């Protein structure tokens, strides 16, 4: 007994395999739908063709040699790092927002670990059978049946993990050519190394470790409690209804109807343990809210199916809030979104999302910045003319080479001196710096305190951009 207690309190407990039972219901259908859609996106995007003139015809391509990300018609360059910052901010706030409303819903339905674990469990069940058959196979000594079924299971797991790693690498190069080069030994060493690492890590995380990843590796389950409120919806067991005054008990003779059970002080829970058998984390939700629970809702489906078979009302296990369950007469669960924290998350989420969309939609095919050289601020030439110097930096954010011309507005054309650069050609994702000199006679300089530089792309003159700058000199001299 002492040894068992020490094992339970140990920082890292010995893994006990969790064999889940298949279940049908609304939450299982939703999880399956998310899995199918997610897999279609992840495994399908690298193979989706897209017409490009300067890159492989692939819809999504992370072109590291070209220092750009090609996402359909959008080209993202390193100087667009503000978009990445916004995406990270939006992702974090969205996680807090969803957790404050419905607990660990991200873990239960959208996390990569959940998606791949679900798929690996499905493979295991197809080969080894339902939960009782898998438990029997696990306990029986090694023989031909066990070797064949477990060997086939792990082989298909490894194949799925390998294709996961290869698909990930396909986002960084032309996918059809990668597959040919990979199996003919012509791919880059980095491709083999990356696929190998991802194959092993995916196989271990989704096949061998499963719930241990969520329990010991992922930090989210440990700090989720700081984002929970009494009004947060999470998977709960209605202990008052399920236990009654004398606890739960099986549905034996004389305890098969609600009336019979109430008369003897027993709750609606018939102690079938179906909620435990379907849980991918192997926990008993009847023990209360636990950090291992990923809020997948499968225990709700299992319990509702049992309640339906017993002609009992559903919802013994349900998404509900602690504040509602604490009431003498719990109401129907609903989203408590009218909270200052949730509203704050929502406002921040909408504002940053709107700003990101606006930034992407309104971005031109080139960026420019003009700074005045201030050492010295101006120079008086021998003939009395005043000269200011400017540094013009142009970045080509289009997906093709472009030439740009620089001109001025509000001052005479002869005042601008660009040296030997009448126009500058820039490759996609690259920048060029042009040094401009503007000289004006004192009488003109006295009238012009500001003027505009105009930068015009040669192939799209209608997209020219102007920027106002100062012209400095000392009137007292």
C-alpha cells in the first residue's frame, strides 16, 4: 500500500497503457470532423498547384533560400515580421479567450497532439479490435497473433509518422520533386534529417506516449487553472444528481428506474465506468475537475448513451460551470461571456485581427523610407546654393523584379541630383538604398520648407507613392 501511494505521488509515474473504447455522439462527430478537415489542410496544401512565375507552382511554399513565404497570392518577407508578431499575439489572446469561455477546448479538438493521437488510436482499433480485445491482446503472452497485430500497428504508425514528416518538409520545397528526390537519394541532407526527427518524434508522441505528453510535457495543462473562472464552461460530473444521498450504484433489480433509485437514496449514475473507458487521458471525470482532462467531451457522449438506454435524462456529465453546479437548482448551461476579462480578450482579438487584415490588404508592392542626413544638416555651397542630402530606402515586396525611378514634387527638376542612378532595379524581397541630393538657391529655399519625393515603379506607374520631407537651412546666415 505504501509503495502504491509513493508511485502515485511520484513526479513521473510509470505509464499504464490507456485502451479507449469507441463511442458515438455529438462530440465524437465534431472531433472526427475537425480531424478530417485538419488532415486535408495539412497533407493537401503542399500538393495544391498555384501559378507562379518566379517560384515552383505550389500554393504554400516557405522559400528559405529566397527569404520569403509564398501563401497563395501573398508573399511575406522578413521585413513583414510585424505580421508574425500580430499572429502570435492573436493566437495567444484567442487561446485565453476560448479557455475563459469553454476551458481546454483547444486541447480537446484542435491540438496537434490530440489530432495525431486520435488517428493513431483509430489505427490501433482497426487492427487490434475494440477495447476488450486490445486489453486481452496486451495481457496475453507473446505469440503469433500478438506479434502480428502489434507489429502491423507499429508499422502503420511509423508510416503515418513518416508521411507527416515528409509533408512538413514539402512546405519548404516543391513537393512533387521532393518525393522523387527523397526516394532516389538526391534530396538535401537537411531533408533526410528533418524527416527522420519528425518521424521519430511523431511516432513517440502519438503512439507510445500519448497522454503522457499532455500530462508531463505540455505546460498548458499545468497553468490552465489561472484562466478558469467559476463561470467557465468545462466538462463536469453533476455529483449531486449522480451520487444522491447514498452514492452511486449499479442498475440491479429494484434500482432500474429513477423513482426506485431516489426512494433508496441513490443517484442516476449506475457506475458503468463508460466515461472512464472512453477517456483518452484515462481519468475518471467523477473525481472532479482535473488538470489531465482535455475537455474532449467523449465522456459526455458515453454517459448520454447510457442515460438514454436507461430512459434517464441526459446531461449527467456535461459542459457546465462550477457556479451553476453549486446552485440548488442548476440552470441550463450557457456561455457566460459578459465578463470584463472575456470582453477585454474579445476586444483585443478583434482589434488585432482587424489591424492584421488591414495591413495585409493595404500593403503595396513596395515599401519606402526616406530619412534626411543630419550630419551636417545642410551645406552652403560656394555659389550660395543650399544643399540637403537624403537617404531613400526602397524594398520590393512584389513577386517579380521591379525598377523604380525617384523624382521630386514642389521643387524645380534641376534641384534633384541622384548621381549615376536614374532608376534602380530590385529583386523580390530585396532592398536598395539611393542617396539623393537637393540643392536650391537661397531665394527658392526661403519659399520651400517642405517638398515631396515621388517613387514610381516602372511597370505600374499608377502605384507611385509620395512622401513629404523637410528642406532645412538657416535664414539668418
